[in-house]
């Protein structure tokens, strides 16, 4: 793993972790982190990157070249202008670590539910999952992107067992799957857009209140299920979460609006 130096006697900046064909890269440069955030979901030409970052072209050029050398980004010809390049992401975003986001005091105050020899296996695995998340949060480490991809992978394997063409049946099958595997109790609040309320959420119900949605695995799982159901990738937004101080989690799933094409 390569870790970029931010220099001596400076306040530690958040470190972003990426996995490329050349290995795991830990990026600390704020400019590089901003460039990679821009490229995470889209391809961009050089001039747009410069305009978005607000640094001089020579600085952006050096950072882009370095990121290409590390195998994190790539470039190709721009179909709209053969003289220019489009830059795109080649590596997977793994998460970030930031001393500024350590939540030690909050975590010490949090309590997990008790697990005894008589408890169901699901309760032990829930405790294990929570302990891993809390240990990472204590160090300021956010692995939500990894959890999201893991959830998506699981969802792809699960979908055939709950698939149904009728929306009521599919939503009912989804709720039964959550209940059977002790993932939580799902209530369908609406179908347009689809809104799912989850109580006793396995992923975040025992986490401390961290002020942001924490159900990355569950979000990835739902994204996979509804991608296969719709035949296209929808938007999955977590609008309420135990980790935000709510008494439940809520996921809103909506189909992408078709892009307008000029004649």
C-alpha cells in the first residue's frame, strides 16, 4: 500500500483509499481527493476538472498524471473534441479515514444488546457486525463503499429467490426476506415512489448516533434487488436512520428520469 505524505507538522487530512490493479492506494492530498470525488461517478474533460477544483492548469495536470501513474484513473479520447482527453475512474473507492471523524466519546456511551448462550445465532452475528463497525468508527474509518458493494453482491444472489413480476408480490417477498433473516421489519409506506420503513434494523439499530445514514450494506442490497426488478438501476436513498437519531430507517426507491435528448 502506498501512502502519500502530507508533510510534517500539519493537521492530518482525511485519507481516501482506492484499490487499483497496482494495489491499494491511500490518497491524502486534498486536491487529489477532490479530483477523485468528481470522477467517481462520471467521466470529465480536463477543463471541467480545472474549473471545478479551482486550481491552475499546471497543478491539476501534475495531479492527474500522478493518479494515472498509480493506476487510479485513466484517460481516453474525447468524442466531442479529438484534441482533448476524458478522464475516468479505474480504481474502486474503498472508503476513507479521518482523525477528525473519530467518535470515541459517543461510542463509549453506546450500548449493544446483550447476547447470551441462549440467544439466537442472528443476535450473535448482529453483535459481531456492530462490533466491527464500532471499532472502525473509533478510528475514524468509514468503509461504507465496501459495505455497499458487498450488499449489492448479496442482493444479486438473493433476487432469484424473491423475484416476482407483480409489484405487490415482489414487495411482500422482500419484506418476508428481511423478517426471515432478522434484518428488520419492513413496512411498505408507498409504491410511487417505493418507500420502505425498516424497524429494528440489523445494520444500524445498535450503532451510536453518528449524524448520518449508516445502512450502506442494506442500501446496496436494495439497489441490487430493485435493479433486477426494474431492469435498470434505480435511485436508492436512505432518508431516515437510527444512526441519525430516527426511530426507524426509511429507504426511498425511485426509477431514474429518462435523459432528455435534443433533436
